[in-house]
């Protein structure tokens, strides 16, 4: 802006934190709970994404391991 560097970039939206209690069965990194497209729906993705593509449905706030990896 006006030849000066922009020293106040817009704050980035905070990244969801990987869970320290729910870990990926493939790579052992934490899973991240994310909001789904439908309101109130959630899913879990591996924090190692895109190297690791493990995903779970959400069930009662936890990865639905019964259904298994998507
Ligand atoms: Zn993983």
C-alpha cells in the first residue's frame, strides 16, 4: 500500500487444532475435527493431510472408528 509493505496483514483464521487424544491409525498424528457441509455435522481428518488421507465420520464428538476410515 502506497509503496510501504503491509505490516498488518489480515489475521489468518485459526486452524483447527489436532486432537491430542484422538490419533490417526495410519500415521499416529492427531486427528482434527472439522465442520461438515451440513450444519451441525462434523468429520475428522488427519493432521498429516495431504500426505495422509485418513478421514472418519463423527460420532458423539469422536471419530467413528466402528465405521472405519472413509
Ligand atoms: Zn494420518
